[in-house]
């Protein structure tokens, strides 16, 4: 019998693409999308959808029972930049939603959980180049603190209650299907929209701020692969480093100019600069590679080419 999957936060940047990818793999009717708001037409018509607040434990329970859900992907979260504006809300959403899902698995109501962590678990005291899987983590944002705490709880629920929870530390994600919201790495998506619409972009980070990023297709594949891997190969039950492409705003602008030679970028750093400065520039993902065979595919050149191929087809300009 096919398994049934519930994606909470299905209408966000990752959720939108993850839902469609999982529907392709497991069959549309077996993948239930849920979010506090409705999503794209494609997502809404291609399979079951439920309105759901990730903080509402009893409604999650009801939906899981109604659809006989086996696996839950909890993608709802408040990201780094918005989290600094609403620290208490960010903590409540990011932690309570995680407990809701971990408790469901602890009670045996679902058999597997995916929960996203982030490079935001690292902080200013973390070695910033080729950041190891295990290292100093002293995050300085509310979002980062919630993700680091979440990692500890995932490991605890696995060790103490045998919960099969799996997680990866996403870098900044670049996609053309859905816009990100409230993150520090969002500039790397907005730059494409502004380039196509106005041929110029004002960046809220300095030109030489190097951050770990990844093309969404790689991130979705990583998510599906870690969830498919045999339980015995998931040796780290906190969260895995995964690496893609590291670049600065100046480097992505130079790559964009290969497609739009007159494109202009200016820099006006704001409060997000401090967040970016606290994060690593590049990530060592050798443990994910060794444990469950992870490899990224897209580099800066192929990612930018893909964005320039796909985004104009989707945009409303
Ligand atoms: C953010 O910028 O907050 C996110 C992240 C790195 O987790 N994209």
C-alpha cells in the first residue's frame, strides 16, 4: 500500500516545490498539502489540501487520523530576518510546531518526520570556512537559536523515544517557482526578479558577503533522499550539513551580467548584514555524503542559467 504524506507549510518557498515533487514520487492523492493559507493553483488542484495552523496540535492529529498519514514534513517556520522583528512569535511558531509533530511520532501516530534545520544554527564563533558537521554553534538570531534547540530536541526524541526524525541544515535556497519570505538569503532570489523587471538591484548585503546557497532542485532532492535512506544510514539525528554553491552578491551579479550585460547592482546594507556576518561562508557536507550519499549538482553558472530560462516563463511582468 502506498504511504501517505502530510506537508505542513506546503505553500511556502520549499513546501510548494516539495509538495509537487513528492506528488510525482508517491502519487498526488497520497500527498496532503496543508498550510495556514492557500497556495498556487498548481498545488491546490493537483491533490488534497487542508487549511492548518502548525501551532494547532489537535488539528494536526485530526488530519493525520483522517488521511492515515505515515510521514510528516514540517516546513512551517519564521525565518531569520522576520524572526528578529518578532522574536517571541518566531520562538513560539518554530518550537511549538516541532513539538506537535515530534509528539505525534512519539505516540506512534506517524512513523517518520522531516524537520528542516538551517545554516543559521551557526554563529559568529563558528569556523566560517568549510564549516564542519560538528563544531562550535553559538547562533545569534532567534531563528538560529530555535533551529539549534530544535536539533537537540530531534536527537533527544530519537534517543529517548525511538522517533525516526531526519533533518538537514538548508543553506539559502534559490528557486523560480515560489518566492522566499523573511530570510537573510532572500536577496539571491529577488536579484533575478529585479534584474528581469528593472535591470538593476539594490542589495541589502555588502558586495563581499559570502554565504552558502543551493538551487532548489538540489534541496528538494536532498530532502527526498534523506527521507528514503535506510534508518541505519542516518547516523546523525540532529541535522546534516549540506553544501551547494557559495557566492557573494558581487559574484552572482557578475554571473547575471553574462545574461544581461547592462545589469547594475548597488549596495545598501541593513540589519540583515549583521545576521549574514554571523553565518559561515561555506559548508563541509562530507558526513551527509558518507552516510546517505548526498551530492549537489548545480553550480553558480548552471543555477543562474536555469533561473534565466525558467523565471521569464513564470513571471507576470
Ligand atoms: C534565512 O535566510 O533565514 C533562511 C535560512 C538560511 O535558513 N533562508
